[in-house]
């Protein structure tokens, strides 16, 4: 019989999808049932992570957990981590291997980050000034596989459980708790404080009262439900790409990890069959904001003085790979 070190007690959180898709329900249930048989693992099933209301049963339960967490949800891992953080469930980001093979194997993210840090002056991030609790939170994206075995394998890897050890052991796992809480679909920004420099661009740009500051003058999403559904405009003006909308159709805005800033600069739809107005992120953000202002019966603002300053600063930056790609497409005269 293969022996394995007894894993530290850990809580697995399985966040259900918004739809009633039977395949999704089946995957969630299979992961919960299998993980519940692992020694030292307790399982909690909650509604969709992004939709959980403040003060609700799910968040109150999660906020009481003090140890490490593994979270399976239907949003990108980075988005899930910062949704938890904004609700007082913080910790260090745990390394996740499942789905990592989907990244470009030719790119070395650490090398990219290293070279970027060499070119730019060091900047204080909010997490540098206010470190998170001393625990680890691993967030797994349920979209990366349809196999429960893949997720259980990753959970075992995280907990250092030998693959075959549990097959010869009795079922002595933790309990499974399912929270039956009514939620509704929401839309609000989530701040990635590992990128945020507290520059306040978002609070200056947003005219719907979504953002505010806390007692130590840190930016926060104060009135999330004031946000206009479907509008990601503030994410486009954030200098550090720190604002996430987990339900947006563009992966970069929804929290996918992308190289540099390129994922935020332009929608792919603007590359082919788009108007030839040389759309840029600032103009796009202004248009999106104006659309929402008009829907609420208010006047459009357009590119105001603050946005003009941002646009000027953006134009002064050296061209990146996406800029060069667009230039080459223009030269082809398609």
C-alpha cells in the first residue's frame, strides 16, 4: 500500500454556474462528491461566486474559514481570487497547473514580467502596502476541462496526496455542505489589488457612483449595484489593467491573464470589419459611458479633460505588438 502524508485540512468551495446546464451541474456534483472522500477536505457548494450578495449566507460561511481554500468556479481564476478578496476572503494566490498548458508555450510569463520590471520604475501596488492574510487560495477555472478527474487530480496535487494512496484507504473525508441561497445575476467591477496603484482614475471616470475610498484612502467598489449592466468602460481607462468584469465576453477584461496590456486595448471585432475611425480604448470607454448616461436620461460627456490627458499619455507610449499588428494590417489596405 502506498503511503501518503496526511494533508492539512483544507476547504474546497464549488461555485455553481448561473445556468441550469445539466453538464455543468454534473461536473460540479462529481467534483464535490469525489473531493469529499479525500482525507482532510471539507466541501462547500455555493451559488455563482460573482452573484453572492453581501451579508448573505454563502459569504458569511466563507468568511468564517481561516485555513487554505481551493475554489472551483465558472469565472477566470484571477477574477475568482479578487471576487473573494473584495468580500473579505483574502490570501496569497496559489499556483494552479490545470489549464496552464493552454498558455502559449513559447512565452515565459516570468521572463516577460522580469523584462517589464526592468524597463519600468517600481510602483507600489495596494497589496504591497496592505498584505493579505497568511494563507493560500487556489482558484480553479471550471471552464478548462469537462472531466471531474482532471480537477480532482489538481486538488490532490495541491494537497500533496499521492494519486493511488486514497484508493486503498477507507473514506474518511470531510463533510459536504450545500448552501441553498437565492441570488440574481449581477454586474460590477472587481479590482485586482496586486495590480492597482490607487491612482483613482476609475473614481474620476465613473459617473455612476460605483467607486469610493475606505478609511485609509484606498480605492474600493463602494456601490457595486450602481454599475450599468454590460458597461466595462472603466476597465479600459485603468492604467494598470486592474479592473475586472468577470462576465464580460472579452477574456482580458473578464480576468484572463494576458501578456502586458494588449488584451485591453481593443476588441478583436475592431480588427476586422470595424469602422475605420482608428478606435482606441479611451474613445471606446467614453462612448460606452455616454451610452449608459443617455439611457439614464443624463447628458453625454464624451472625452472630457481627464480623458484627454489620459489619451495624450497613451499616445506618447512606444508601440507594442498589437499596435504593430494594426499598422501592418493598415498597410495591406484590405
